[in-house]
C-alpha cells in the first residue's frame, strides 16, 4: 500500500487521492521571513490525521535545515504531474530527525513512480531521476492547520 | 548544495517554462505559501518576470512582504537553481506583458480552454538577489548536445532558400532546410492575403498528410494568434499545457472545443507535439503568412531560439514577398501542349457560390479564393478546351476578388496545385514557366454551379 493511501480524519485523504507519484515541495521562512524551498519525498499521513510526515532535502548549512530545526511554519504542495491536481497544506514543524535507511528506501520507491509521471509530461527519461538529491534527508513531521486546493483554474487557492 | 553565485544569463535555459517552477512567498505573520509558475521569464541579467494568473495568496504575500524564492530547472540536465527574489513592480502592458499574454493565449487556445480562464492579470517583475545551484551536483556525462552555430546555420539556410525562383520551390527549399540545417523536421507554411480573415495552408514537411487547402482563422490557435498579433509565439511544453488545460477545464466545467465544420481540410500535425512555434511572416508591416514548427521534444522552441526564429521568418517572408511582385508574364499563354481528355464518363464538378467551394466527383476539393480560381479555370476549359493560363490574367480578373496589394496569388496557386495533387481528383494544375500554368483534366467535365441567395450573392453578379 502506498504511504499516501492511509486514512486521515481531517481531510488529508485528499492528498492521498492525488496518487503515489506526486511532486512534493516544501517552503519555510527564516527569521526575517525570507522563504526557502526544497523538494520532499515519501509523504505519509499520520493515523490520527492532522499530521503529515515527509523526507525533506535539507543539506547541512542550508537555510531549510536551519528553519526546520527551529520548528518553523511550513507549507507543502503535492502535485500530480500527469493531472496537475494539487493540494497545499500549511502547518508547523513538530519533529525533525535524520531519515532512516528504511525511509530512504521508501524515498527511492517514491522517486521511481515520480520519474514515470514526469516522463509522461515530457521530461527526458535519461535525466528524469535527477530531481531527487537524497544525500542529506531530514524526516519532518508537520502539524497541519490548513489545506488548500491548488489545482490551476478559477478555484485555485480555495480552502479544503 | 553549492553556495557559489551563478550568473542569471548562464541559466536562461531554465527560464523557458519547460519545467514548472515552484514559487515560495511568506505572509507578514510568517506563514509560507507555494504556487507553481508556468513561466519564469528572463528579463535581463538582474531581473525575471513571473506571470500573475490565479495566485491571489501569492499576490497578497508579495504586497506585504516583497521577498520570494523560485526553484528553476534546466530541462536538459535537470540541474536546479534557487533564485532569491525581491518584488519590484507589476506590469499590465508593454513588451514583456504582451509576450507572456500571447504565450498564455496560445496555450488556452491550444488546450481548448477559454482565454478568460487563462487570463494574464499582470506580470510581476522581480530583482534576482541571489542565484545558486541546489540539488545534485552537475553530471558531466549528461551535458546537452553541442549548440548550433547560428551564423553558420543562417548562412546555409539563406543560401538554400535563395537558390529558387518560384514560390513553390522556395517553400519546398525553406521547409527542407529547416529540417536539414536546424533540425526542425515538422513544419507548415501558411499564406495570408491583405484583409483576409483566414490563413491557408501552402506546404508542409514532415507529415504524411498535406496542408494544402487547410485554413486557419486569424486569432484562433497558436497560428491564428501569431498572425493576428504579428508576434512570434513559442510554447515550450505542450504536454504540460495539455495536462494543465485539462485540469483547468475540468474545474471550470468547460466542454472540449467544437468538432470542426464540414468542408474543412485539417492541418497536419504530430499526435502529441511537445513544443511548438508560430512565426508570423511580415514584410513592411504586412502579414504574408505564418511558419509553424512543432517538435516531439519539449523545449525545442523557446526564448533560447526566438531571435533565430524571427530571423528565419523574416528571411522567408522577404523572399516570398519578392517573388510575388514583378514575375507576371505579359505574354500570351503558351501553346497548349496538353492532350485532350480521355473519352469516358464525365467528371462532375460542382461549385457553391455560398463559400466558393468546389467538389469533384462528390469530394470536397477547396474553397475560398482558390476555389474561385479553380472554378474560373474549369469553366474556361469547359467552354473552349483552353488549358494554358497566366498569373497575370488571374490577377487582372476582378471577378476573382483578389485583394489589392498583397494578394498572395502565388501562394494560393501553390496551395491549389498541391491540393489537387494530394486529392487525386483527376484534375491537375502544373507550373510550366514563371507566371504560367497548365490545367490538366483526365476526363470530360460536367460543371454545375449552385447559386446562393445569401450574403455572397452580390459577389457573384458579373
């Protein structure tokens, strides 16, 4: 079962329904409210709902790592490349720790499905695996407060 | 992660909209927001422009906290770069706005989504405070192909196009040279005439079907928009545009585009093109046609080769326009070398005044001005067996309704000639010399004309 297919109680199943090959990007602000972006992988919805756990690309010394370690606010978008269906969640970082070997294997599995998705929308197959940089991953759990429909169109930005 | 600063002009390939770019902003109370940008456009060495479409939260955040970060990706290598931005201002007119609006309108038209849905509300111009590489280190084994030498290629192209002296040969040479010199194997040349509401297919390369006789309405689709606005339009990732269009269409509750009217010859095209360019052919401010190119590769057309496309288009336009003037022969038609039609059943040819369409043996041939030309030739042939005609007499025949100035008669004749050849109707129009042609028919003709009582009636009183 895909980690995104687990149930949620506050509507996070909308994220699960996007499918297993989603593109995940997170943003966090620094203390001067300057945002920084990073790709994230292997999203999971906690059983009690209200929490999302991600493996975030956060190299040592990067603004992203510094922001996460001080438990900042976080936004995460989940976009399925072949449909453009998109959801954004916003919340606060609850826990941060280095990703385990098991999680890193799950990240690789996620990337394999993601690669198939992006090839379908025109990314060259010979380089499609290069979106992932798994050298320094942090596992980040987020308490989700808000969720938005980000699918392009007139309703984009509507709260879910 | 690399902390080395990167010059913006060195990553222009990332700024062509092939791969969507996530943009992060942050509200004054510290809540970040992410949205995906279709296009992050290079403005100059210090600035980029972002399209403002659906992004209410982004606009609100930028208003109260004018800093942002966007992640851009090189479509060939997938090298990634983070650009730290500071918002400067929003433009709702001017060249950057017009260019991005034309691109979005083309995407809307291509995907069948109304332009109101894809409406560009403004273009946000940002200063790039920092640009640095993120993600994986570059892979030297995965560099892009060796770049084209544009001067050498343009020289080759110009020489090949310049070797021919009639419209048909120039069209053929240009389309073939686009493939051989630039590696653009799928191209269509369309003609335009002064005041006309439609472009017409003249010649194509790289497709099994012919474009001759196909028509495109000004303002519709990439080709029609490029013609109407006299503006080059490149869409660098049509696959993504189609997906995005489907998503928008679904949300907007729109139906797909109409099924097309009868009596239409479809333009040839790739089943699933990945990128495309529509190059208006303009001479002295006058539209003489459109060159349409498409590719099965994303990013084949975009800002990196817009200048090249404009030069190619300008050269083709100038050569074709030069051929349209001063080449009419004033001589009497050449002696008729054509054999008489073989006896047998007559070929029924019907002309409909309402839209100047011609049907042969029940099959649609062509309509509009080429239809009127064909009908004139067939009538004169039926009357006295004449087969030799000149461009000059067509140009002087007021009944054909050719526009003053740019009538693009040569392009229309090429379209007609190629349509007749492709359709195998038993009628052919051959070029026998500069400004001269010969009509060939394989059977006796039985002509009938269907009058109209509609708005075209006055045009047929002669």
